[in-house]
C-alpha cells in the first residue's frame, strides 16, 4: 500500500515534493532557524528550501538573512526579486571593497514574533563567529539551530576531522542544541546510490555523538519510491536554485 501510494505521488506530484515535516519544526513557537556548516555544504540551498516550504504552511513574512562572511559574492541576491514576489524578504550587508558586511537589524529580527527568520551563516569558524554575538537569542526557546553536513566535502571524510570541524564552527557561533541535516550530494553528477551511501556514512559519523540526523536533502529528479521508503519524513527535495558561475 505504501509503495503504491507513493508511486502515485511520484508520477503526479513529484515537482516540489517534500516529505520533510516542516510543521513539526515550527511547533512550540519556533520562528528562527539558523543554518551552519562547512563551506560548500549546501546551507544556502537548504535555507531556500526551508523558506519556500515554510511560506506554504504559515501566514507570516519569511526573512532570509545572509550571514556568510566567507565569500565575496552573495549568490542569493540574484534571487531577491523572485523571493520577494513569494513574500520572502532578503537581508544582506553591502560590501566594502572585497569585505562583506553583516546586515543591520539582526537582533530586532530575531526578537520579532510576527515573522519567521532563516539565517544562512558563513562556512567554517571564520564565518560562524558573527553569530556568536547573538548567542542569547539563537539558543532560546524560539530558535532551532541546524548543521548542514555533506559527507562528500573534504573535511567530512574522516570522523576525527568532522568532530574538529563541528567543534570549531559551533564554538565560534556559540550555538547549542544542534540538529543535523545530511546533504549527500556533489552537484549535477550525483546519483541515487551516492545519496544512499552518503546518508549511511553520515549516520555512522554521528552514531557516537549527541547529534541527531533530522533530515536528508535529495535532488528532485532522484526521488523515487526507494528513497521515499528509506527516508520517510526526513526527505527534503532540492533543485539547485543556486548555480555558481
């Protein structure tokens, strides 16, 4: 019955399919979502998925805040007009020469009860340190902190390196109560077997830690009944909205 039902979904409604339980992540008054992770882990793409999916289920303005200070170009700003049409508002600091500047009004946004905020935080400890000044607000009852983890990134191949990377990022951001979102993809050449193998390796990496893997990102075109059955309500579809030049 399960397989037959999801075959129907795949056939008729595959476009934009997300089984990930976004409503569950909004419960208990949660309204701020912070995405941390290694550079290139997929934070920006997953931040966009969250923004678009949450907008479908809650009647509030959605605000995405770019806190990535480790890249000279802000790729999301190319999507600003498209996002605004969907009721999603983008905040990013203007650059001073080649130096990105932290957006203004972060503390105010974090305290507003009438909106939802989504933070795309810079990779590695150098980028994450900017969130540390808001530690009292990102560790309260209204905020959820996520670590986007891509097993195929250079620093993610060995458990010892992973733990070192996690400690440096979390210490810099002063973030607590982290949940893991696995992103076992490496661009357009990712196949279903890569996702399945990468997710399995991700679980192995975090098995001996206190971190729980709450979601897994999969390219839309790879979703089939095998992946639906394997991941159930952890499945989050992505379609590579951010394309590097």
